[in-house]
């Protein structure tokens, strides 16, 4: 059932934008040589590899030192959220088998980062939004939520700026990342009858 829903999501997201509109949007985000900005975007993209574990460890440490069992449990849910989102995202990449935009449109899109062959969904965006959702559900404070989602949105933008993802790849990553967090927290409520 979940697999069917995800395939439907992929097909819907691909049809949300006509290919011409999506290509025009991506082309505008990817155009121009700005070496310092592009290097910054690579750094933003790469930073998620440190932010994910730091988030889980940070939530756990906060719970441990404050002797807050709820926060410690939130760290486990955060770990599950990120792991589930990454697994789902990776599986969908091989299922969808969508070529990267720079490979599909070599005359229009400039590749500015090294990546694997498949495009949908954006794994970096998925990870960033799963992490932002986990942080937001753990702390439920605007001053945690706002910067978390701003950062996640910046990661999604960076993937398009670097020419390695279509806008619908990023949209798919957003939905999977947020959905994984909401699902994990809801399952925890159901399991614990809260």
C-alpha cells in the first residue's frame, strides 16, 4: 500500500509541473557562473551529513543531562525518522530511475557537484526535512522550528542550484522528510496509547 502511494506521489509530482515549466525553473536557478556561491551551495548540501547525527545526539544529550525521558525518547524517534526517510528515499531513487537533469539536458543544465545517476527524490532534501521535522516535533518552539525549516529549504535550493535535482525531486524530498517525521511520531502515540 505504501509503495503504491509513493509511486502515485512520484507520478503526481512529475505531472504537477509540465516538463517545460520545471526545466525553466531549474534553468533559472542553475544559470550563471558564481564560483563562491556555488562553493557555498556545495557546503550547504554537504553539511547535512553532520547535521543529521548532531541533531540526534543533541536531542539525546539534552534529555540525558536534563533527566528528561521524553526528550531522550524524542532522540530515538528522530533517529527512526531520519533512518526511515533515508531508506525510503534511496529505494525510490532506484524504483523511479529518473536521470539527473544535467544528464537529461546537458545543453541547458550545468552539473556543479558530483552525484550518482538517479534523481528522484532528492536524498539531501529528504534528510534535511526529516531532521527539521524531528527537531520541530521534539522541541515545539518557533525558534527551533523556523531556523530548522529555513535550513532545510536552503538545502533543497542548493541541490537545484548545483544542477543535480529537478524541483519535483526536491518537492518529493520535502514530502518524504516531513511525512516520515509525522508518521514516526504518530506511530509512537498509537503504540503508547497517548
